[in-house]
C-alpha cells in the first residue's frame, strides 16, 4: 500500500505514522489576566549613571556648545605626501624580480649587483 507522505498530516516524510497528539488543534486561549502593564523600575545603576553623566560632562558636547569644536578638530585640507628626508638610505635596488631593497652604502649596492648576475 502506497501512502502519499508529501501531502498527508498523519504520516511524516519517512512514512511513519505520526502521533495523534501532534495533530490536535487545541491551543491555549488568550486570557486578559495574563497581560501585565509595563512598570519602569529605576534601578540604582540608572541613578548612578545619571549622576556620573552630570559630574563628568562630555568634552565634545561642551566644545560644540562653545563653538570651539571646529577649532579642536583641525583643518580638513589635503595632507602632504610623506617623503624620506634622511641621509641613511642612498637609493633603492631590485634584488629579485620586483623586490625593492633599500641601499645604505656603496658596498651593499655592489653586493646586490653581484647577486643578480651570479
């Protein structure tokens, strides 16, 4: 006997018969006595947070009220690109393929040149 399990509520997807309790439609009805209005209970933690907020005011908020926040933030102009201004590195050499290596002295430049050829 073949049972079409894809559309039947009495049988699961493997063909086993389900328990009848799963098919019952009795649901718990809503009771008005279950509803309890929300009561906002302020805790001591909330009171401590409020006291701390009054005592330690935000630097940003104070600066925005004074109008000095824009001065503190600094300009938004374009930055200069960073450039090496020291005297230690004399140049850049290519060791292998596109591996750039800083050259500090003449001896190091000669060593890098020998490694590329040899």
